[in-house]
């Protein structure tokens, strides 16, 4: 995306990478998340900083993609992982959240009984 087309670091046309945290689903960490975040530049779905894996912010720093968007139903905010500030941004390519039927925390069948004690 060129700077004249919008905000550098946000590509509204990039689709989400899936419906769950890429790394948790691949077995990196405990395999479950609290909330999900979407990279606003490439669409990578990662888990939030309250989750044990904290994969979304890790992706933002490693990839140099600072803008994260909520991937939760009904939320439409952006977070800059470098400046730690909340932003408003453009509409991203659908879907803009995980399916409503997907539980939070998730994924179904992977969340431990003591999940609340494991949050950051």
C-alpha cells in the first residue's frame, strides 16, 4: 500500500490469516488464547497480550508491522504496538472478527479449566 492510499503500515485489502492465532494453532505455546488481534498490514492473526503466548505483539515487533486491530466481534479499534496508543483506522477486508460461534477464550477444547489464572 502506498502512503498516498492511506496509513503506512495498514493495508485494508489484506485478508486475515484465519480464525485463530497462527502460532497457538501450530503448537507454539499452550495452544489457546484469550482474545485475538489482527495485523493491519498483512492480516496475521495472533493472540493478545493477556494470552499466555502474546503472539500478536511478538509478530508486530518481529515483522515491523506495528498496527494491530481487534479480531473480536463488535470491536473496531487499532493499537500501535510501538507507541502503545489506540487509533481509529480504515475498514479492513472481511471477515473483521473470528466467528461469533467461536468461544472466547478459544479454541474450543483447548482452554484449560484454570485459564483465568494463566492470563497476563
